[in-house]
C-alpha cells in the first residue's frame, strides 16, 4: 500500500513541536493529515460507551483491510459488508459480512437476511453451507475425491485401503446413477439398534440377520418370512426347523408345511390343514386328504407290471407282482396279509409290547404288576410274575402302541444278569433276581416253575453284566 508523503511519523511530528520551535503551516497540515478524523475518515468513537465504529466504503462496502505489512501492495484479508458471488461484478453483491482473500473472493460469509453461514459460498441456502469438504476429527463430509463433480460422500478418510477415495456413504448427484446410494467398508457393514448388531454384511458378501458370523450367503438367526411363508425355528418348539405359511387359520400357532428335528434322527414331518398333494408337471400323483382317504396314481415297477393301491376290484389282490406275474405278498379285501415265500428279518427275536409303569431299557428283566396291569423291573428272586426280557433288536413285534415296551417271547436276546449270586455258565436256566432288572442262575429249576425266563447261551463267572439268552416257551 502506498503511503501519502504528507503523513509523517510520530518522531517527525514531535520534532516540529520542540521547545522554542515555531511550526509552519505545512507542518500543522501534516499533523492534521496524520491523524484520523471522525467526520472525514469514517472512524468514530461515539459517546456513551459505544464501541469504535467504522463506515464501509465503495461498491463492495469494504470496512477493513488487514495487511501482513503496511507496505504490501494489497491486503491479506478484507472485511466487507457486501460480499460478491463474482468479485468483478458488483451486481452479485448481497448484504452481509464477508472475509475476502486478496482477489476479493469471499472465504467466509454471513447472509444478513437469514443469518446463514457460507464457507466458500456467498449465498448459503442452509444454516451452514460449505463449498468443499468438511472434516471433524477423522470424519469427512463433502465431494468424493475420486469424482468430486458427481458424488458426495461421508467417511473416515484415514483408513488404510490402498485407495484415497475411501468412504462410508456415497451418493451420486448426476450421471447415469443419479441418486444411487452406496455404502462401503473395508471389512464389514453392521446395522445396530441400541448398540446391538441386528444385521451384518461380511467382507465375502455373506449377510447375517441376528448373527455376526454368517457362514452362508444369507443366514437368519430366527424365523425368516417371505410374504406369508415362514422359514426357521418352529414357533411351537424351536428344536425343530419349519417351512410353512404361518397365516393359515388352524387354531394352532405351530402350523407348518415341512418340519424337521434339529437333533436326534432328524425326523421330517409334512403337514397341511386340508390335504397334502404330490405333483409332477402340475398333475396329482399322490394325495392325502384330512380324512382317511389316500389317492395314489398307478405306477410301474421294473418290467411291464403295475402295482395298484385302491383298485376298485373288491375281490382282487393288492401287492407286488413277484416272479412270473403272481404276487408273492398281498393284502386281500378283508385286511389279511399273505406272504407266499416266507418272511425274513434281521432281528433275533419275536416280541410283544407291554405297557410299562417305569422307563425300561433293552436287557431289563420285567415282571407284571397285576394291580396296575403294567410291567416293572424285577426286584426279587424267583418271581413267578416274570414276563421276560426287554428286547432291543426284535425281528417281529406284536402290538402297535409305540410307547409300550417290547418283551421277547422267543429267540435270542441280551439280558442283564447278576453272577454274584451264583456263577452263570452256558446252558444254565435263568430266573429273576433281587437285583433290580437283573436275572440270576436258577440253582434248583424244579422250584422255579413259572419263573424261568430263558437259557444262558454265554457265561459270566462273577459280577454284573449282560449275556446272550435263548428265550423259549415256559
């Protein structure tokens, strides 16, 4: 900035007014020009305790210039009361407060009408508008560095991803993907509610809902619902997995179409409130309704023969075609089963089911309680209430109640014995023992009539254990 030569320094002015000096008119003029005049210079110190007041000048209504050095050709900053969107066009000025750079470009502006603050923006449309990126600690908001003209982003810019355009949230402002929003992470994306993970997308693309370690493309810890279709733990018993329409009105919250146990033997159930239909090419092949009717379409075995179930002939035979076209096994209209070539099975005994008053396991020796009309484990020697040994591998079982216990009637069966009463050798007859559920050697078979349960096929010299026993008519 050029300094007026008529403005002198304090030292020069003081020299005009030393003792016995008579200042000239010019020196008085220099003194007057070197001080601020409240009326001429627009700088006023009002009375009444008001602060120093400065009047803006010019079209840009500049109020104050700031210099690094007063000799600099232009100010480092200018405080203006009419910031311009275009420094060269006075028509773009708006009332407000602005800090301008040496080129007159507004760097920080406050709109006089709205109070909105603009950084790099003369007319901010929001309470705070920034023309560029904002950074708070490690969080950055603003134009995406990789494509600042098209995308805006939010993200931590210091993550080591080998790319400088790291972002968490990205949205397109133009182009073919206008309005498209992208969510990005170098490891995983987690959706949380009350600081608890509700959904996660892992680095390999697996999605987990209710789990943070999905092993499949989609994994849900709970029931997933697609329209009316529910898939997941069975509401009635989470130990089962189900697939089904959960909105059917069955009066039963455990409705399902397909159900499978998650433990044990993995038994599978198929359920329907009306009928179960097996279709091929949308044609019914097997139909089971909610009554007692089952419809099965004719089907072929290897060869030219067919098996028909529900055939209209009341006197016909229902079964396999067998060799030479004649059935080897059939069921007549009265319900009698015929086996032409005999019956073979992998089990070792024939058994009959009995109701039990307590849990029994294969090998237990049981007696009949005439009061409860149920069987229990034996607890005394030579008990004539003996019914036999619990079977664990029967070839044929009489009775249809699966909750009842099978007792071997004939054949070979494993049996619990107590050889501490007397050593047991192969061929010895066995009777009940005072040791619960165990047999012992019948030392005097003549006195054990009605209490013999079988003949030992293997030996046990002492202690308790299991041996193989031959069960026969007693």
